[in-house]
C-alpha cells in the first residue's frame, strides 16, 4: 500500500482504507478598476453575486483587486501585474480597465462592463464577442443622451450643456457622439471640455461660465467630489449616468441598475470557472434603469423639479 494513495486505519487487525477528503481548488479572480468613481459598491455587489452562486471568498476563490486610484496611466501596470499572477479570470469595471486588461492578455478570460463594448473594440459583436472578452454592455452612450433629455425636462430654457469628458477614456468618443445626437435633435448646444483625471478642475468650470452653460454632464470616470462641489459653487445643475453623482450632491442621474449589472458579471465569472468560453458568450444588455434625483441639491440651485419627473424617479434624495 502506498501512503500517498490512502491512509490505513487499524481496527482488530484489519486495515481499512479511508478515502481522502477532496479539498476545494482555489481559483484566483483578478479585479481591475480605475478607482473613479469609488468602486466600493461594485466590489460589494460582485462579492455578493459570487457568493450567491456558491463561490466563497478565501475558500474556493481569492480576489486579487487592483485599483488605479483614478489615474488611467496606472492601469497598464495594474493589468500586467494580474497577468504575472496568472489569475484565472480578470473582472474589469469600466471601459478604461477593460481596455487595459485586453491589451495585457489575449489568453486570460476577461469579464468587463463598458458603455460601448463594440464601438471601443472590446468585442467583435454583442452576439459573438470573439477573443477572450465578454461581459455587460451598460448602454452608457445612450444614457448620456438621456441626460440631455433630462436637462431639457428640468430646465426648459436650457440652451447650452457643458460636458466634462475624459480625454484618457476610450469610451469618450461614443459618449460625446450620443450626447451630440440627442442635443442636436432637441436644439441644445454642447460644450465638450476634454480633461485628464488628474487635471485641475477650476479652469474647466471657468470655461463653462464663460460659455454660459446651463448645466453640466460629468462623465463617470471624471466624477470626483471636487467636480460636484464646483458645479454647486458655480450654480450649475450636474447630471451623470451613475448613482454616485446624486448620492454625493449632484442633481440627477439616469443609470443602469447597478445590482443587475454586477450580478450579471458574477454570472459570467461562474460560467467561465465551469468551462465556458468568453468568445461564445453573448454580451448582455441591461433591462432595468433608474432615475435618481437629489431634491436637496435642486433646492440649493433654486430649481423646480416638475412633478411628472419626480413621479418617474426611482429614488429621491431629500
């Protein structure tokens, strides 16, 4: 008998084999985030979603989390670090992180969320992604256009909308294109202000004042407390496509249901761990959307939110 095959139990002169208890194999999941907006809620939802699917952290899975702290220039190194660790899957939150992950590896499966995964080149098509990337289309570009409609509903006299756009985000082109399309249709001028995340904010708001902007749309990857504070200081109604804006004092957001999005990403991770191939897994699209309004901010800006708009809101922050 070979000890490495089984242990022997001696009882009354007989030796009985005891089957070895199989230990769960630990799988390593890399999580790559830009870090702006704060990924805390996303990480909680991801952990919850994985747990619901039977994957327990520190038992059969380990999360290797890498954040760029809001600086897109750091993402390439963070993605390369996950590749060096030979993680089993990379979960990439937002387009900059997904793009960095795809550039870092063509072999490790990537589960991403992006506002325009086809337009940014992350996947070949939604139905057949090809390559090693799949995940969730968050409809971010379309939601940017929805923000323009909300500005007109909230401020009927609005004629000019500023956009704080991220020069380092591959999604920006699609985001601005959809905003321009809707703005042109309803007769609103746009004022794109291209910035890097580490640029000084005051000059952008000075340009908005000089351009007589009536409101500002802030791209999620530029969303920081300073932006929201400066919008209030300059009496500008601020809009975005993520809940983090009104939660931090901005006026309004129209967004995909964050829990639905992250649970979908957890489902992709589960399927890939069980042998699924990203190339054959269609990119999912959202079915639930939320309108969040910060009524306290509206009062500070002396804005009257139409009752019809309040009735449509999924959440009103008092």
